[in-house]
């Protein structure tokens, strides 16, 4: 598991973007819950959301 520190610094955002480009999932805080993100153009990444 990889972790990206909070707060959302430019370095943390770049790390999250790199993880998404690599087909990895990224969890991120919203106002009420955590979201789970993936590259929507990557079929394996999208499938990983449903497997998580």
C-alpha cells in the first residue's frame, strides 16, 4: 500500500497523479467520507475499485 500525505501539497498531488497514471487506486478525503479514485480509461483500474 502506498500513502500520500495530507494536506494536499503540490508534491502529494503529483504523487497521487503518478499513482493514477500507473493504474493504482487513490483514496482521498471529501467533506463527509473518503472517496476512491482510479483512471476511468484504465479497465484494470476500474475493475480494482469493484474488487476493493
